[in-house]
C-alpha cells in the first residue's frame, strides 16, 4: 500500500515531557524504574499462574492473559520515551509513528476487552457460584481471550487506516511524548472532520462497549454482596473483585479522558497518557498480588521452588 503522506514529511519531532536536561535525567530514572517493575511484575504473574496448579482457574487464566498486553503496552511506548529523555533531538519516522499508533490501540484495546471479560467472570463467580464451572468452561475462556485480541486487532486496523489517510505537509512537531492519533490530527493539512468522527465513534463503541458490561456486572455483584447477611461473607465476596475494580477505574478513567477530551498540550493530557500506558501496566500485577492471598501464596511457592533449584 502506498502511503501518500510520506512524500513530504518523513519524520515527526516529539516535544517529549521536558526540555530541561536535569528534569529529563530525573524522569529517565523514574520511568526506567517503572519499566523494570512492569517487566518483572508481569513476567512473574505469567510464570506463577502457569506453574502453580492452585491458580489454574478461569480468573487467573484471564489475569495471566492481562499481564501479556500490559507487557506489550508498556514496551510500545516506554522504551522510546526513555531513549528520547536521553536525546537532544526527539524524532520518529512516519512509519515508526504509524506502527506505534497501531500497537497502542491493539494492546490497549485487548486490555479493555479482557477487563470486561474478567468482570463477567466475577459476576458469574459471585452471583451464580453453583454454575461457575459449567458457565466458565476452559473452551469458553480461550474463545473469550481470542475474541478480545481479534476485536482489538480489527479496531486497530481501522485506526491505523485513518492515520495513513492523513496528509502531512509542513508541520511535523507532535505535541506529545509519543505517537497517538489525536496528536497527529493537528499536523494534517487535509480535511480531518470525517477521521475525527470515525475515531470518536470507534472510541465510543470500543470504550463503552467494554465498559458497559463491567458496569452491569458490578451492579449485579454489589446487589448480591449487599444481600449476604454475614459480614464475613460480604467482606470475602468483595475482596475477590476489589482488585479488578481498581484496575478498571485506573485504565478506563485515564483512557476515556485522553481520547474523549479535546486534544491539547495540557498536563492532564500527558498525565492521562502516562497513567494508562506506563503506570497502569506496572500497577496491575501489584494490585492483584498485594490484595490476593492466593497469588501471594503462589508467588512464595514458586520462588521457593526456584531457590531450591539453584541451591
């Protein structure tokens, strides 16, 4: 496919997070630490769920599958950010920018679908516990994960086709630290009204299409928990879904702010992007492990096995 917008502009300039070398050095240390924690935390979650038989249940199957897009999502944006924090000139090729746009939507979209699927899993577990094994079969779990990746891929193709259709003539400074489609619109010298309408429709369909199942699932979950007469029973039921609820609020909150608010160079715009692309992938394994006794016990067992192996 010929990319007609490559004829004049061959690369973009990213403004980054700061132009002060001292602040950039501090930010480099901060985001390097965040990235290392993200890699270690999510790889640990993948390893623990795979090796510990106590965690071979639908909930942890989905959790391990959430860790993989978290790894990918962070790796799409953070390494380039780290490189730019050490560089005087922050540039990215048009091809590299479009690739980043595609994988941002692919990994973020997959995560949104998986969070929605995990909400349904918690709904079945709490509201229909006797039917849980029948409703959440292994075959259905695999199909739900594959459907999440498939639907996110389809949406990403639509988004990157929008980006390819844009004409870039003279302006080449992206008012952001990474390539995201809303930040490319101001650089286009072609009519972007249709592209903006399609993007908004895509975000609304994808965002609310995944958030509404979460909302309705938790409405039923809260109703069921409140109907439990035992305080201990209510506490135990809520503890099984509180970690997921925190992850949902962090991800959907920052994502919707970024893509439904008008494009600007505001601190809120940058912070919301950093929240869902760098901070949330780091926090997810911590949230699920610190608030879940089964995961903490499995981590200890797995670490114990590997320590004995290396002795």
